[in-house]
C-alpha cells in the first residue's frame, strides 16, 4: 500500500508543471514613421552644413599677441624636450659603450 502511494506521488510530481512567473505588461511601441516623416539623405547633408556654419560663427580667434605668445611657448617646449632627449640619448649610449668595453675587457 505504501508503495502505491509513493508511485502516485511521483506521477503527480512529474505531471505538475512549475508555475510560470507573471509576464510584465507590454509597453506601447511608438508608431512607425511614414515615408513623409523620413528625412532624406540630401536633407541631412544640408542640415549638417547649416549647423557647421552656425558653429563656425561662434569661434573666437586669438589676437596677434596671444598667437605670438602661444607660438613662443610651443617652440620653447620643443627645444627643451629635444635637449632633454639628446642628453638622455648621449648618456645611455655612453653607458652602453662603457658596459660593452667592460665585457670585452673581462672576456678578451
């Protein structure tokens, strides 16, 4: 008798399906655009150039003295960085030559 009850419990467990979770309500999708609402390729290009022109008008150009000062800063920075790199290059090359001479001295 106990054996029959176990079989019945197994059958009911197999036949029962797990409860499904409730689905979230679907959100309304925006309506599809008509061909009239679609923007054409050349219209996009025209808009780009209109925006470009309006942004170009907002530019503020540097004055002559500001331009000269900025150029001087850039040139000075380039010269200083070049000099530092030249000194480092010279130092490292002398160091490698010294190590090479040391190796040659002990080997040869």
